[in-house]
C-alpha cells in the first residue's frame, strides 16, 4: 500500500499520511508541469523546494519515501507501478477539476488501484457545502460564512457571534497615515535544497520567455523569500500574529506605493501547499484575540478570509466547473496587454503592483481585485487570458483558486459569486491608495491627453455593458451618472477608450 502525496498536500498530520503511518509514501516531481505555463520562478522554487523538504522530513521520521523526478506525472505513476506491480494507492482528493478522476484512470491504466479520499486540508467537506447550497448555482459568500461560523463555533458565543456582529467590514476601510512604516515581512534564506531547485529553475527559465508578449523578460525575481517547511510557515504565522494582525483589519483594503505586504498575513503560499493547516492559522489568531486582546475587527477580518472566502471559492469551483473556467457573460474579447508581463507602463499604480509581482510573485487582495482585475475588466480583456496570467504569475496560484477569483469576482465573467462587477474609476484607487500624486496621469481628468485611463475606460465599460448591467439595482446610481452625461461627452469617452485600448496593446500607456 502506498500513500500518494501531491505537491499541494504537504502535511503529515492529516489524511492517509497520518492514518497509515507504516505505509510507503510516493511523491512525484514532474518537470513537464513546470513548463506548462510561464510560472514565476519563485512559484516553481517554492513548490519543488517544499516537496523536497517534505520528503527529507518524512524520511528523517523513519518513513519509506519514493521520490520520482520525471518529465511527465504519468511517467512517475508508471515507474512506481513497474516497481510495485498491482500496488494499491490512496490519495486525498485534489481540488482541481477532474484531477481525482484523471489520477484514478492513470493508476488503473498501469495496473494499480487508487482510492481517492476526502481532502482534509480544507475545513468544509463537499457534503457539508452541498447540504448548505442545495441546488443553487448562484452563491453568496456572507450566507456561507455565517453557516461556517455556526458549523465550527469559531468566534461564536453559543448561537450568537462574538461581539454581536458577524462582520466588521465597516471598520476595515482605513488608509495609513503619511509617516506609516509597516512591519518588515519575514524572509527565509534559501538553504542548500532550495538553492539546488533555484539552479534548475533558472536553467528552465533562461531564454524561455524572451519573445512577445513576455518580451523585455517576464519576471524579475528578487531574492527568494517564501516559507518552504512547516516550521517556516509557523514562523510566518507567529510574525503575523505578533507584528501585523492588530492592524490587519483597518488596513486590509489600503494600497501604499512601494509597500507590498502592509499588514497582510502572507500565508496563502504556505496554506495552499499544505505546509500550514487553515485550522492552525484560524485558531492561533482567535487565541491572540482571547489572550492578548487583539482587536476583534482584525481577528474577524482574517477568520472571514480563511474560513469564508477560501472554502467558498474551492466549493463554488468544484460545483461550477467546467463552465466557470470558460465563462464570459459580458463577451469581453481584448487580449491581455503585454505590460502585465513586462511592467512597462506609466500608470503609477499598475507599474508598482506589476513590478512587485515580477519581483516576488505576490500582491495583496485589493491590488489583485481593484487594480489588476479592475483595469483588465474595464479594458475588455477576455477573462480566460487574465486567469492564465494570475495562474502563472503568483506564488499562491492554483486553478481552483484563481478561477473563481478571476473569472467570478475579478472580471464578472460569471455571476455565480457576485451580483455586480468590482469596477471603479481612479476615484477608488485614489481613495484607498497613494499612487496618484506621483503619476503622470491626472486622476480627475476623464478625456484628453494625460487623463487617467481608468476614468474613460470606466464610463465606456458601463456604456458598453448597459444591456447587461443597467437594470442591476446595485448599479442604479452609476447609471444615473452616466445618463447625465451629454452625447458629446459620451462620444469623447468612447474615442478616448478606443485609443487607450490600442495604446495598451502597443505598450504606450
Ligand atoms: C483576481 C484575484 C486573484 C486571486 N488569486 C489567488 C490565488 O491564486 N491564490 C490564493 O490563495 N488567493 C488568491 N486570491 C485571494 C487573495 O487575494 C489572496 O488569498 C491573498 O491576497 C493572499 O495574501 P495573504 O496570504 O497575505 O492574504 P490575507 O489578506 O492575509 O488573507 C488571509 C488568507 O485568506 C485567504 N483568502 C483571502 N481571500 C481569499 C479569496 N478571495 N480566495 C481564496 N482565499 C482567500 C488566503 O488563504 C489568505 O492567505 C485572489 C484574489 C483575486 C481578487
Ligand atoms: S492617476 Fe490613474 S493611473 Fe495614475 S495612479 Fe492614479 S489611478 Fe493609477
């Protein structure tokens, strides 16, 4: 019997690894997967280094681990079953679409048997979610989140939410003062194992993405910094609880030039690999509230993200695939502007965030939603192209989590997760960020040379999609504003938007 451990299931305390301590373990490192998309070098280093460290840790604890480095994942399965004919394998269900079924077919084709069991790295089981969701195909996060609070008892006082409210978002929309200096984010120096991985990643990457649209060199990796072991992931959690959690809530939506981490936890890369169980993160944060009096609006804000949003996206993806991946209800067809890869734009907000992604494969939530996705949506980018970019560019990205976030929330390609698109003009960027004062574009101008591209694109987006959106009662106010613009102004907006779309493709924005 063998426990098959996938690269995003690196946790020995749950599932078959914990239940079957005497069974052999199989890990497969597939080089071909590394070339499937133009993955950021830090993403590849993170995944392959974390796998190698996990292998070593299991061996040190006395487990028999077979670690197969192969071109294709299927080669690893074949080699295993050639060595152990007819073996019975067990694996936790991978969250990606049909991945469990494909694995079972692969093992069967090579004469083995695979049992797929529940993935214990999530907090809500498919049965639990399906009981809650029934036959609906349109889901509201707030309802699900409250359900999960009751199911788990986290931040509950009997049947009532601790503090009297489920949601403290109203207190969580502040921006930092001018002299703000956020805490230093944790960094982990690469050890020998990580350095070995870095070498082959550099070889794989060398020259691979020099042509358009990546031309100018996709990615500009700074020093590698992400946790690759359970202990390092725990230390990120500790530094979050000690240095950042108290202000996590108030500054959750803030954007600050040259500051990429603010008070975010930076835990998604570790949680998504299994290095840190979401339960550990939630319980440690609640303990800080109980024992150290960390403010409830910050604690609840964090619990909402992990207990609510993370579980929600996983299950909406599970139920709505494969349609969700291809959804494009607004019929958007523009290609992704090449500067998403190269960072070459004068738009100060986008340049800063894309440079950060090129350097470390990360930006925080509001930058993902209200800068990158917002801009691409206003421009008319096809959701699938943006989804592919997020999937390749971020260290925490996997198809099950980017797809609902990008195709559902970010671009409104589908209305399964939200009732209206997350779009805004420069107004929002200026309210929640400090980029505009150092930008060559004018945040208050809509048309004419030098006007902020967000503005004309915003009104043009509303006009182009009026048929789909104007009756939405949550958008009534903005459509009233649009109707108050005379035809001359509307025509100027259309022309400006068309020119911006062309300039975006020519890298002249
Ligand atoms: C367009 C877009 C793309 C995104 N792509 C990814 C992705 O590839 N991988 C990913 O893990 N998250 C993704 N997110 C969600 C969220 O932006 C990241 O989880 C978060 O920014 C990670 O940084 P952090 O760990 O510092 O998060 P924090 O702000 O500290 O939040 C805590 C944790 O909550 C969870 N979380 C919060 N929001 C979400 C969400 N919407 N979906 C799933 N989990 C959430 C994460 O595990 C995160 O670590 C995306 C969001 C958007 C709008
Ligand atoms: S003016 Fe426009 S492009 Fe410049 S930083 Fe502000 S929102 Fe971004």
